[in-house]
C-alpha cells in the first residue's frame, strides 16, 4: 500500500513540477514584438509556436523544439531585438552549427556588390553569418523583401531563394 502511495505522489509531484516549469516560460504575447518580428524575418521557415521563451540576461532566450517537442537549439536576442546567436543541436544536445546577425560592414564585399547589382530595388533588412560546429564560417545570408541571397563560403558561390 505504501509503495502505491509513494508512486502516486511521485507521479503527481513530477507532473506538478513539469507544469510549473512550463508555466515559467513567457507567453508569446510577453515577448516584445520587435523580437518576434526579427525571429520571423531571420527564420521564416521555423514555427515560432515551437519556441519556449525566457527573459534572461536583459534579453530574450528561446528554446527551439521540433514538432515532437524535442529540443533542437537555442536563440538569444538582446532587448533591442538583435539576434546575438542561434545555436542548432541534435536531439542529443550535440552542437551542429550556429548563426549570428551581422552588421552591414561585416557583409563580404562580393555579396554586397551582387545584391546591389541584381536586386538594387530591394532594401537589405538583415544579414546573418552561418558557422559550423567548429565556428568556421560556412555562409553569409542577406535578407531582402521576400528574398534571401547567400554566399556559400565552401563552394564560393552566390545564390538566392524566395522566402516563405
């Protein structure tokens, strides 16, 4: 009898703990609109509904999850809405790569020249740098209205793709 009671207490106690942990996260309405808009701009294919947000170190940290609620990475935006980092991981927590938002002067000249030549009518909204697990730069991406232009550092090619 005591064994069953102990199991029940453990189960209900654990459920309460998990529920308390989930309630500690911010709701999407508590995350500033500029952070939400920047996330959607930089990662339009990601489902923002799969991100659990916390206010941390004067910024907003989001824990990325796949559709099975498995953790797949983390993002951190400062209070002004700038992406400081996005780290992608396997389900086992092994780091696979990262992304950082970069300033205009950090965009490689050949990519900037290409964008100005081919898409002069469009304004650059943001730019990010992709890195592998060892922090080697693999690509730079410039985000325009409905379009992303990428300089692949590995193949040294420039290409563009339509954003969802």
